[in-house]
C-alpha cells in the first residue's frame, strides 16, 4: 500500500547574522545551509495497517507525510502510495488519500461545517446518496449533529477537530495520513477520536499512518511503530518490541508487611505510599533483585512492569547516537 525507499528531503535555508549590516550584505551575498529534514528513509506499510510514526519535533515526520501525500517533492529516493507517485498528484491518487493535520484548518472559517462538507462532495464528485449516508453516519458517531449549522469559528477545538476528520473522510479514502489529530484535545475527546479512527480502519480496511506526541493514541491504535529522529529511522517494528529493546529498566511495585524496610539497596526508590513502594531497577538486574527481595523481606505483593512508553521513547531520543 505504501512503499518508501531511500527517501530524502533537503531544504536550502538562507541564514545571516543579526543587525543592519548583515541584512544589507545578504542582499548581494546571501548564504545558505542545507537542512536534511529526511535522510535515506525506507519502509513499507501493508493494506489495513495502522502504523505510528514517532519522533520529536523537527524529526521529519510531517515532511515525510507531506511527501507521501504529494505536497512536497522528494530530493531523492522512491516512494509509492497505492501504486501512484504522489508528487504527480493525479486525480485517481488524490481521490483515495487524505491528510489531516491537527494544527491546520481545512474548513472555511466563516461558514458552517455543513457547507464545507458540500464543497468536499463537489470536489470529489461524491454521489448525493453516498454523501448523505456517509455524512450522517460520521455525524452520529461523533455526536455533532447540533453543530452542523454553527460557523466553524464558533466551534471549540474539539468540535472543530471532529468536523475536520469528517470532512477528510467523506470520500472514504483508502489511505489516511494523520498528523497530530488529537493535539490540544481533552482526554474524553481524544478517546472519541481514537475510537472513530479505529472504527473507520475496521470497517473500510484503510491504511493509516499516524503521528502523535500523545502515547495513549499510539498504544490504543498502533500495533507497529516507526521511530524517526533527525531525519533517520531508529526503529521499525512492534510497539511491544520497542519497549523490550530500548527500555533500560523495569518498574517494581512492592507491598511489605513491615513498611519501614530500607529498599535503596535493591534499586532506586521512586515513590512511597504507605506500605507500597515503587522501585526502578536496571533491566539486567531485575530478576536477581526481585529474588533477593522475596527471600529477605516480608512481601505481601510484588509486581514487575515495563516503564511507561513515554519514558522509553524519551530514552530512544536522548540516546539515539548509541542506538
């Protein structure tokens, strides 16, 4: 469904020092530097997959999505989506993909969302009956019927994002590029958007490439993740494999009959709540440490867990030079 081979995107960016003299010099002798936003990236995504595309700000995620959707022309490499070359922007390609950017508005700001939906129907030549059926289905799922005639500028952020997603899916695309679709939303709204995306994937077998800084989005939707940093791929595989490969420690929860024991010798004490203590122990030492605790302490309960996915991702980024 999506094939990317040695994909690179470089930008030629002007730069100069501050001050009037530097500004005048740049008029006749402008200096540039090359920014490698994406460098030799390769991956493939099968039909029906939901893949998380992770990385810090400036890693190259949005640039990659823009190349895949045809908004940017790559500097080098090959890419194909649905058998098309995205940069050619053929109507047959554009009618089967969509790009949703959480920090960009595609709806007309001064008109009700219903009018923008009609515009989408005209752009994609959607038959009237199919349009109404799809629109009404999505409106009911996202519970926005009372908002259809309200100008977009008067909608809350969460309400607007619901409308943005409906507009993006009216033509029932086979490939979804979602760039921070839940940015700025409250927890309840994030859950509704995630449930809607999962339902669309199940019902249409659409392929989804999702970027998000909310790890709850990734854990709920993406069995597979691709991690990109400084324009290069650091990891491509199962989300569970990311934790196994890059987590440097385990989290051990311990409930003691005698709550005043000194536990610092077993690992780093993270928190203490009554008789419940949470330790962080290097992964290689976890088995030996838990065996010692069970034999040396009066233990009521002991749990061993992987660290939060946010901590694992942070470890990947901060130690990327050693990956």
